[in-house]
């Protein structure tokens, strides 16, 4: 069975907004809905649950926290305490609710464009103000070239983050791997960001939904020692 599905074939069978919000001649690329078939074990488990009528409210089972902790250690060498794993409806809700818990209305939240556009909506929904600290482009980038010639060389503007903290921001909404650049922030950059957060008593909310999809030669860095860090993740990737 083919893993990928053509967006043209998907239009004939799928009913999500990705395939129905635009005319047939538009290739939908505005949302990270995977053009893949559903993994057979996931598909079979869902069919079995529906056929058995097992569609009630989610309980407090340890199966998912334990499974995620096992996956995180195998994939990233990241030891997660299962008791710290909580479920939510999606990564967006998790990000907004964490922001509400760690900020006060009107607080500044650092975002790093170019980044996933709904980040500004998350900040606004949490009652905060987005403080833009754009990623630094490659130092040898040609201003007349395409805006995103490569992901190599893009990096966090740590001096800009420090200035934002000095001006009152106390939260960073991080994307790692970074969407849309596909940039996996280096261990060194994350360690430096963690040090800044610790210095200013700041919180890092790290959207890591694409972490399982990095190339084999690249490792999505996680540092368990990062202070006051929340990492929303998702099984849909």
C-alpha cells in the first residue's frame, strides 16, 4: 500500500477543509494536514474502537503517558516522567492554555518570524502581546535572491531575545523544528536560550509537533535541564 496520497485523488474522497475550502484547481498547501494514508495500526485500532462502541470519555489511563515516555527515550534519548504527560485536544490548545497560566494580561510573548501564522493568534487569545524577534538569516544571504534559499545558517537572535526580556517579556513561544523553515535549532542555540530564560526567570513554550519527522542525520534537540519549559507534542505527525 502506498504511503502517500495524491492531493488530486484526495479531493475525490476526503471532506476536510484542506480539500473543500478552495476550488478544484488550487493545490492546498496552507495547512499541515498530511497527504498520507493513515498508519495501519492506528486505522485498525480506530475501527475496532468504533465497531465495539468504545467511544466514551477519555479516562486517566497511564497507557498514553507511558507510551510517549518510551517513544521519547527511544527516539531522542529524552527521559520523560510519565506523570508529567497530559493530554489535550491539540497542540494549539495546549500552547494557549500554558500561556494563560504563565502570563498576565498584556504581557509580551516572544515569537520568531517567519513562523507558523497562528502563533500570533495564540498570543492574542491568551490576552498577551506578540513581541517579534525574527530569526537571523544566513550571513551570506543574497538580498535579491529568493527569501528562503536554504534552512542552513538561520538562527535564533539571542541578543534580540535578551532585549525583549529587558523590555518586559517573560515568555518565548518557540517552534522546534521551526515551521516553515524546517530548521532544527542546534543544541547550542537551545542551551543559550535556556540560559537566557533562567537568567530572566522566563518560560519557554516549545511547539515540537514536527520533532519526529527530522531527517536521520539530524536530531531534534531536547534538554531535560531546561528550566520552566513546556513542550506540546502530537501523535498526528
